[in-house]
C-alpha cells in the first residue's frame, strides 16, 4: 500500500512538471516561421552608351543596349518590351535608392510569377509595354484569398464590391493609388503599362532602406510583395534562371 502511494505521488509530480513545462513553452515568444533566403545573383546588363554616360539636369531613365536587349530576350524568353521595362525599372530604383542593389532579374522574376510578363489570361504586351487586354486577378472576396473590399469604385478592376489585383505586376488598387509611378514619362501612372508597373514594383521592393544584396533584405522585399515562402522560392528560382541565361554581374 505504501509503495502504491509513493507511485501515485510520483505520477502526480510528473504530471505537474510536464504541465508546468508546457505552459512555459506556450508562454515563450513564437519564432518567426518565415525562412530567410539567400539573394539570387544579379544578372548582367549592358546599358545604352548614350544614356549611361550622359549628364543631364533632369533624371533620365536608363535603357538597355539594343543588341544586348535582343540577345537577352532570346536567351530568357522574356518579351523585349518587358525586359526593357525590367532593366529600366531596376536602374531607376537603384538610382533613387543607392543602397538597394536590386537586379533586373528579380523584377523580371516577379513579373513572370505574377502574370507571365503580361500574358496572363491570354493577353500580351504591345511594343510600348502596354497590356493589350485587361489583366485582372481573382476577386479578393475571402474565398481562397484575402478579403479586401473595393477601394477604387471598380475603376481599375471593374468590380465595385471587391478589389482585384491588376496589371502585369498585379497591384491591388489601393496600393497602386499610394505607390503608382510613371515609368514611361507620359504623365500617367498606369498599372496596365509595364514600364509604369515595373518601376513601381522595383521601387516598392527597395522601400524602407532594404539592401537586396543581403539575404534578409531580399527576403523581406519579396515577402512584402507576397507573404508566402513558396512564392519567395518561385521568384528566387526564376531570378537565378534569368541570371544563369544572361550572365551575372561582377
């Protein structure tokens, strides 16, 4: 009988100890479940000699060399108007944010994952980087996606009840209203024009002083665009592929 009582006391002690440990673990700050990914190498690019070497009183968007553009477009399968937009966007974003270090291949990888360079839904880009048809994502009505009630009266996405991501870089209307930039100099910030959308995306990724040459900076940038590890892996893999096909910057 005494042995049984001792056994019972021991069991109660163990149960209490385990419970106390469990409550201690639950009370600890949760670790960040998001992974940190090393940045892809920055792909090489040859810029137009005139725009790269000229000094002007106003900011002039740099453009890639024509020969390089044609070759790189063939190597990567990126339409030339889209590749031109990605290169110019990265150059402009780095000019405005010297510490960012974003590569055009990262901007291009986001464009590929978001809309296959403007071909989502069977569309395409014209020679000026304008989407030939509406590129509108699914309704953000909470059914498999975040629930985001309409913020623009349906002006961009045609839905006055729920928001949709729009354009080749898939911006939510409220984000575009806040961050949209004019990348082609026509005086209009248009999310359906890839020059505008790519510049906005590159600048958005460089925001908050991020250094995209570091693992934390690059991961934080892509995570700000889409809070998903699989998404980050997909963008990274595509950016690495583009760098491998065109060469990497030294």
